[in-house]
C-alpha cells in the first residue's frame, strides 16, 4: 500500500517538474550545470585524497606505491596522480559501466560505454 502511495506521489511530482522544465528549460540547464560542477569537485577531492594517501604511505616507510586504474581519460590539465597501470586510455568523454555510473544508472553493465556527444 505504501509503495502505491509513493508511486502516486512520484507521478504527481513528475507532472509538476515536467511542466517547469517545459516553461523554463534554462533553469533546468542551470541546475544540470551545477550538478556537473559538484560531480567534478567530488571527483577531484577523491583524486586529492588518493594522492594524500600515497604521500602518507611513502612517508611512513612504504618502499613503493603503485596505482592501477581501469580507465584513464586524456585531459589537457595535470592530474594529482599518474597511474602506473592503465587498462584503457580514452578521450575526454562521459563513460559508464563496470562500476562507473551515469546519474546512478548502468553501473553494473559488463562493458564500458560512452555517452553520445552533442
């Protein structure tokens, strides 16, 4: 019963939000830009945390630290860590699958896919 009420509520919200999107697509675009900025900031914080971990391990006497990544994007800006082992190098495109998601979807795909450009 609660699931049915939740579905009705979600449907009502989708109708309301859909109307707002049609009336003001610029506002929706602004919200999406802010979401992307937050995701990039989270990604950069994660990289910085890994770089800090590497430095901490080395300062505590670790003889070596190796970094392996499944996918490395070729970016025009420097990265805080250069991986020692790379599974796949790709252009700067949004990819998902194999543990990477697109807005919470497709994380468990058995292959890596890229969003269409444009």
